[in-house]
């Protein structure tokens, strides 16, 4: 895409929650930065890209806090390059990538490799997380101080959950010392056992092992206690149950440094979707009951759940085309999440307005991960997303940019989509 770093984006609805801004205005970009006016763009007119944004929403570049790019080690599922293309096509200028790769980023060398690789081939900003435990085994802490120096924005064992509470406590204390948040995949292995779907009516009817809601809630409770004990932020990933929402709401009201995120599939679908044994509906945590979906919506509406994300988890077709029990958990989501959330949260359920949705994709993740992004302030790096809120489109999985195709949303009709993604003043994707 273009190397233009000077732009005027005209007459769009500029929504910049960081600066409490929502108005029809022009946005000026010079040398890859946001500037106040056209007079600051010091280049010939031929080098200034003029974009008509009438009818579009102009927002700070969206941030996805929970993405699996699969590289190094699993490039048959996704690569940093293909995942970054998918992110750009979804309207995301920054993604935070999870550490369940091979080798595991539990050392500065692997972090350096990921950063170098992203720097050379990625269209968007790729921010690595480091593992909490060595090899994600949950037995021995990774060198958290060295990982922080290497530039991780958080530590997590995502895809795995540390069961040893004392080890988790030490991890949170080290994270506080070096100033990075802890992200946690909440799953009590003893309670969950070999569960593959939500424990309830459908698991019983279909004869599939159940994954009880308490298996998530027990660890959410553990994290609340540790966040309080250690006085440091723990962020609970992909929250899926009513009990988790209640626990988080009560803890946040007490001032505990705890937060939660929600993925589109956990509000778009219920466990009823698994009745045909389609492995594209197999996710971790699993699709839950309507009661849980209602609680998630309420948690988004009242601010208990503060971040929206995809948990983009690509798998190759041959991996998913097996018996339900044997298939890996996870679905792709980078290119469908914005349309789904606009449809579900803003239009269908009227849970939040579009300004709050953008805040949950910009201000909240940048505050959590302590990164300099998610704003259209003067002097800020020009990461910008242009969204057409009225654009009707149909998800065609075979046309997506991701290297994998494991989505349950093929054929869904959505309204609202990113139409241009700008990183550092350069258009990296446009519809």
C-alpha cells in the first residue's frame, strides 16, 4: 500500500474517546503524526493524500488485546504476516500476540525474534506478550524482569492457566515490580477435566464432556484475591459466564485492580450452536447459555467488562476436520469482530453507543497495556481507522485474509465495517 505519510481526512465523524471528542471535522496527518492544521503539512500538494470521509467514522487505530499469530512454530495455521493482514482488514492497527508458540516466548531471545519478524513483514503494530511460566508448563516462573526489558507489554500463559496459586502470586509480584499487567486464561483444570462444551442441557443431550461455568469462576475468584493481595492489575481473558461477571463487578466496586474482556462469539452464540457437532463452534471457554450471554451484555453496559477483543485462534482445516472431542479449541475473529460487535452491541441489543465501543477498542486496551496508542491527540502517531457504520456485507470465509478458515460466521450478514486502516500515516489496507 501507499507510502504517503501526509493526509487530510475530510468531513468524517471524528470519535476520539481519549480526548472526549465526537464531531464532524477534518483530520490532518504530517510525516506520520497527527497535526492541528493543513499549514503544518510541509510537502508539495502532489504528496498529500486527500480522503473524503463523509458518512464515515474516523477513530484512533483499533487495538486487539488478544490475538494468536501462531509464529514461530505453527505457520501452517497463521503467520505474523498473514495475521497482520487480517488485522488490517479488520480495522486494527495494533495487536497483542499470545505466547503459545514453539518455541515459547519465555526468554528475551524469542521476544527479539518476534519483534524483528514483525518489524520486517507486518503491516500493523505487533506487540508481544511473554510467558508467565517456562514453556507454559505452570511449574517454574519465566524470567519476568528480562522479558519486560525485552519489551513485552504483558505476561500471560494464555491457552494454559497456572494452577499453583503460590506461583501465580509470585508472578503478580514480579509483574508489579517491572510494571507489566498480568493476563490470565481462567480455567481450573480439576473442575473442567476433559470438558469440551458448556456443562448443561446440550452437553447432556449430545453426550459430550461438560466444561462447567465454575471452572472459570474459581480462577476469576483466585485472581481477584491475588490482585488485592499484591495490589497489581490482573486482566481476566475471554470472560464467558454470569458468575464471572458478578465476581468482577463486586471486586471492581471495591477498587480491586481487576478487569475482564469479552469476545464476539460469546455474545453472538449460545451452546445450542454445537448441536450439529460442527467443530467451528468449539472454543475455550465454550459457548455458554442464554443466561450467561445476557449477563455479559449487562457487564458490557455497566462497565464491568471493559475491553473487546477477538481471541483470534487460527487452525488449519485438517486439524478441525476431526471428531468434536479431538478438535482443537478456537476460531478466527480479526476480520469479523468489529462487524459483529457493531451489530450486536450497538444495533440489536442497544448495550452501548458507538463512542463507548470505540473506547473499549482504544483507550481501555492502551491503558491496560501501558502503550502509547489509541488516541488522535496532536503529535500522536497517525494510527487511524475509518469505519462505514452503514455498510452491509456478508462474511465470506474463503475471502478472508487470515491463513485459516475456522469461523462459525461464514454467510452471516453484518452491518458496519472498517473500510481503511492507516498505520503511521500510511494506508495499509482499504476496502
